[in-house]
């Protein structure tokens, strides 16, 4: 038998010495588990042994965080992940026979609504860029390319000169290490022959 306080310290040592987790990660685990320990003491007035902790103790604590402390869904999900890691460790060390975290169900993450700039905001942003210098041309083209092609930022940063077809006004986007790709066409507003021949997209691809 091992008390919860001792088990937490042993788990943190395991994370540091054997798993080599970062200091910030260990602090996060310590904060979560210490918070549960304090709550258990205040709620049930006794120092718990880990084999006495049941699923309803964890659920009561999670409900307290959600309803009284107003924890957001992502914070509840993180706390459940902490419990799972902690009790798996205790199970592996044979401090417990049953894992109380196995029956916990994490809430679904809320779908986030993408944030975007309006056309007027984009125009204001572009209007303050000095295109007389290569840096300004590069920033201007990055914004315009994202705007008109729908490329992700990660896709734009991985773009190579051979991926751009200036004649057909298109960009080939490769996915991962395989041979999957998609072709992005520039919009009509930006794909005239003159605009392609003079396109500053070359500034992105050749800039250091």
C-alpha cells in the first residue's frame, strides 16, 4: 500500500529520471495531481491510499472543476489524460489492481470556428507594405498567395520553385513523404499572363 502523496512523488521521479520528460511537462503533472490530492483531503477528510481511489472520486473531482471552477473542456481533457498516465504507472508498478481512470470518458473537444480577415482588412494590411524593397515584395506576395490559393502556411513555407507553374498559373502542393499532391490554381484576379510573368512569387521562392 502506498499513500497518494507518496505515489505522486514517485510518479514525478519516474517522469524525470526514466522517461526524461521536460521540466514544464513534469510541473503540469504535479499541478494536476496535487490539485486532486488537496481536493480529496478537503472532501473526504482522510489521506488516501492509491488502491482506495475509485472512479467516482475522479468523476466528483472533474465535476467540481467543470461546475465550480469553470474549467473549459480542453482543461478537463488534459486532467483526464493526467489521471490515465498516473494510474497506468501505478498499475504497472502493481500498486493497484484496478485502474479507476479506465472508466472515465473525455468530453468531445468543441469545434472551433476559423478566424479570418475580411476583404477590407486584407486590403488595409496590403496597403501599408512597402513593395519598393525585396522584403516588402516577399511579404506582399506571401499574403496574396495565401489569399488567392487557399494554401496552408506550412504548405507555403515548404514550396519549391519547381512546384510553381508560371505559365499555367498553378501551384502543386505535395502531401507528406508520399506521392500525393493537389494542384492549386491562382484566381482569375491574379492569373493574367502579365501578372504571372511579373509575379513576385519568385521573391518567396528565391529569398534566403
